[in-house]
């Protein structure tokens, strides 16, 4: 057995493991109704951006020859771009709520000063 054969054997990724990892990554990008921290939304948005970039590069390389597979990838890209837009809306909602809370606190402080 050559060194390359040993390398191939040691680095082989089983299909089941790969499917679990990919499922976990895509599952992380799912959107919930409420988020308390912008950092969580930022991480999801960053992950969506990375997946979009990966899929776009995959299409650019023209590896996929089957038209139906290309259309499936394009469909996933569209859904991911929509997720990103929704995450941006959620982020602005969180920022607005934070500003509103800060305004209420300042209002209470100013009332107590008088």
C-alpha cells in the first residue's frame, strides 16, 4: 500500500457522516420567530452567505451538467437569499427593540430627575 493509498483510506468521508454534517449546517440556517441576540442572527447570516458563496462557485465551475440538478441548486440559492433577507429584517427588529428599551430607560431616568 502506497502513501497515497493510506492517505485516501484515512481521509475518506462516509456518505452518512457527510449527510449528517450537511443537514446540521443547513438546519442551523433555519429561522426561528424570535431572537434575543443580534450575534446569533449575525452568525446565521454569515453561515447563509458562506453557503451561497459555495453553491455559486460550484455552479461557476460547471461541474453539474444535468439541467435539473442546476435548477435545484438555483432553487436552493433563491431560498437561501430569501432567508438572508428575513434575517436582515429580524436584525433590524432587534435593533429597534433595543433602541426602544434604551429610550424607555432614559425616559424613566429623566422623569426621576425632575
